[in-house]
C-alpha cells in the first residue's frame, strides 16, 4: 500500500515549531524589552523633552520682555518684573495651576502677593503646547501620577532660592524626575 499523507508525528512537530515561533514573536512585540514597551518609553521621553522645551521658551520670552521693558524704562512693566516672580502671569494664562495643599512661598518676596505663591504647581500641558501636539503624557495629577509640576527649589536651610524645578511624576509614589531648573525672578539689578 502507498501512503502519501502527512503522518501524525510530522503534524505534531510542525505545530510545536509554529508555537515556538509564535511565542518568540509575541515576546518580541509585547515583552518587557519588546517593541511596544520601547515605543511607549520613547513617546514618554519625547513628551518630557517637548514640555521642557515649551516651558523654557515661555520663561525665556517673559524674561526677555521684562529685560526690554527695564532697558526702555517702562515703569509699569519693569516694576512688576523687578519686584515679582512670573508665577502670577503663568496662572492667569492657564499655564500652571497651584497645588493649594502645598505651602506658600511668599517669603521669596519682601511682601505677600495676590494670588499667594505656592511651592508646587501643576503644569497645564495643553496650554503650554500652543496648539502643537506634545504627546499623551502629563494629563494626570499629583495624587495619581503622570503629571508635570513646577516646584520651588530650596537651599539646605529650606529657604526658597527663587528658582523652580520642572519635574515629571510617572506615578504618585515616584520622587519626580527633574527636567530643568528655571529662574523666574527678575532681580532689581537687571
């Protein structure tokens, strides 16, 4: 008798080989070091860099505006920027929202300000993006994570240095990754 069919052993071996190849392919795509994990990591790093760049541009634009006003002797603008931190304008424009549970830092200035200055602000990623798509990150809050914050920087004694750190918190339990430090205070000597 002449048998030209596939034997059961050959079929089982073929299925086993296909399962091994499928397992390797799935691991390559969705594993800890897989393509999807790496794509998510790259997207997060891109979002961090975009937020950092946009925020630094806003700060630098405001400081240049204040410097020009001081040089041109504009008393309204120059006195405001000489004596104040740029935080109130950023709140007004919706770039940041104060974390009212954090302590105030009005001791940076010689007098209380309205609105009061807090030590932590949540960065409104949509507002600083200026219409650009800067990724899906930074839309969370401090209690859950996935949030960009602006936090007052302090010295060894706990006093404010007048600088703020732009941070990203992936989770609420994380320490926060410092992306950049910005000086929001235009001194009288400028």
